[in-house]
């Protein structure tokens, strides 16, 4: 993810907040308050390969090679976006608990490269598998806040989230396809742990918080119930997100 633009936005907001009056609408004094968020997301797979991942995939019935020998398998970064709500509970002046249910639209990319010259008659030397996901996320975190200085406050956040893919089953239906045109599939739900840092910037009637967050899935998200050329080389598949968010509360 190119972080130059988010960092520039952070610097502009810091300058704006520092020059403002002591505003914020009293949001930090409320026991529970609400808000909304917009997110830009960069996602990529973390791949743990099987020991014999290079081996050609063979037809389970005829025992004939379907693919060439693999030379590389790796995840590629891809962008996405999300929109969500904020439910913030105040524990103390320096500690909040936050629930931020979010709807995320993203693609996950995996690249497969094969050795040449071809040992079998494959119509391509590389394959890009794209998993299109529409995910409902339920992140729950503890927000640790610094002292407020005029209209600026820094914070860190630690937590976990439950994610559930609600994309249509038609997008993953490859039952009538040949082995070379099967799809890489992910599990419908998984857990992740998260860490973030951000800044609360206070304006006259609201608070805005730019935030950068890292999240990693805890469990294997690979669905390998039906072996095909794209899940057989992989032992475990995890997901990493880098998220730039703007919160309005």
C-alpha cells in the first residue's frame, strides 16, 4: 500500500486541528456515542506452501498431468473499500471500548506461474486467481488515548474481529468447469487480530479520526474441500489487511 497520501492527509488534519478552538461537541464526555467510518483497504494473502508444491496437478481419476510444474505461487496486493458504523463506550479519560461493524468490498489475488517449455498442453503459462469478497466485519477493540492537547489527541487500538463473507454462492460455483478453470475458494468466516494507531482531531461540532490499522487472520482461510490445481500447492492461507480509515463521531 502506498502510504504517502494517507500520511499527507494526517499532516493536514493535524495542522487544522492545532489551529482550531477547543471544540469537539463534548463527544468524549458521553458514556456511549456513535459515528461512522469510510475505509480504504489493501489486502493480500500470506501463503504457506506444501513441501511438494511444485509438482504438477494430476487428474485424480486418470492419473494424468493437468498442469505443468509450478515455479512460483504468491499473493498480490489489491485495493478495496469499506463503510461502517461506530459504537464507542467510554471507560475512563484514557480508555474506550469500540465496536465498528463494517461492510467491506475487496478482491484477493493469487498468482501461479508455471515452468516453460510446457510439459503438457496448457493454454497459459501463468494464472491469476481472484476471490471477490463482500464481507461483514465486527471489530471489537480497546482504544488507549493520550492526554488531549488543544484539539489533538493520539491513540492506539488493539482488538480482534469476526469476518463473514456474504457474497453470492454463484460467484464460487465451478462445478461444471474443467480442472484448469476451477476457482480458489476461501472459508466463509474467520477471526483476525488487529493493531492500529490514529489521531483524534476536534472540530466545532464533531471529532474526526484518521487511523492506520494492520490486521492478520488467525486461522487458515483456505477452503480445500475439493482438490484442484490452485488449492493443492497450499498448506495454509492467511489474510493481511492494511486499512486507512476516517472516523466521524
